[in-house]
C-alpha cells in the first residue's frame, strides 16, 4: 500500500485570544483527532507541525521544526495565521521566539503554497485592530499589500469561525487546490459566506411583517435590538453551532456581524439598531 501524502501545516497565532483554535478543535465531522491522525481525504494526510496551543513541545525544539519546515519544504506547506499582526515600532508588541510576529508571518508566507487567514482578526483586523489600535495591528491581506508574495490568501472570518468553514476550506485545498475556491470580493469562500444571515433567518417573517422585538425576550425580528444579519454574510442559520445544536439568533441574541470587514468598529454598538446610512458606507477591508 502506498503511503499517504503528507501536507505540512504551520499554524501561527499572532494577536489573538486563541478562540479560533478552540472553535476549530470542536470540529465534529470530522473530529479534530480524525483530521490530524487519519487521512482527511484518500491519500492525503494533514501534518500539523506547529500550533502553539496544542503542541506538547516548547522553546528551541519547536522553533527548529517551524524554521526547518520552511527551509526543507519551500512551497510545500500551508500557512495558517490566527490573529491580526502588530506592526508598530517594527512589530515589537508581538513576538514569536524573540522575533516580531510580522517578520515570522512574512518569511513563512513567502514559501507557503497557500495562506489561510483564520478568524476575523486575521482576515480583516478584527478586535485587535479596532480603534485606536496603538500596536498597529493589521490583517494578513493588509500586511501583504505591495509585497510580491505568490501564495493565495483565503479569508475564513468569524469571531470565532465555525469549524466547518475551516475544515471545508482545507479539504478543498487538498483535493482541488486553491484555484477551486470561489472567493468573494473579501477573499471569503462563497460556499460558506455567499448569502446574508437575513435570507435564511427563522425570524425573517417577523421582519417582513414589521414585527420587531423591543427587548431580547420578545418575539419578533431583532433588528431594533441591534441585529446585523441584514448586512452579514454567513451560513450560520443553516449550519448552526456546537454540532448543529443552535446559533446566536436561535438563542435569542442578535447577530453581531462578526464575519464582516467592518467588525467591530463600524458595526458597533452591538445592541443598537444599525443606522440606515451605515449601509451606504463604501465597504473596505479594515
């Protein structure tokens, strides 16, 4: 029997709360243990070589693995970046192995076959890049602007992202390559982010009838309570969370728009109605 082809993955955590890691570790189909230990696709096996939250090693030993993968397999690994990247003062406000995170990301991206920006912070800047942003945190795409980097970048936003969004994207990369991912204008796979929350919301009928909740425990559309589902692209109503158990609006809370480039600055305040004029602001990656 031929051995499975290993696909090395280097997963860097920059300015992050590690929530994206926790979410992906809760993957249920396949389970994370199957994803890491079995063939995720026939003949293909993910070899997660570096991930600070779950790896047992530390210090120079694991840094040798990180740097050795880049040295030995240029163009042969996938880089996952979780979190935005501090850039102020040469990036000294975030380091990995005593080197600025910004330098690590740029160096590893230069030799990656693909870069996955996992979570809204990596995709669009997110909470760490919110004003006043004294550490100069930026998204992966913003960091790469003006640089000659060949690796395609795929954004998987969410605060945190659904594990299916990540696993499905990785499976597509392994099976068909990055060219098979149909991305929207913000680099998100349309498969997961192609429709508005509003389109499939179970409270949509209330919106159409003009019946709006005045407090969170009321029946009715949550638009007046700050729901951002009218401007947020994701399949949360259909996919739901925690192995399909429920999702935010199903639990009686409004969508906070966490998969959008405007999160959190332009989508805040969270529990106030989104002004109509905000819908007309030109959309720009933060």
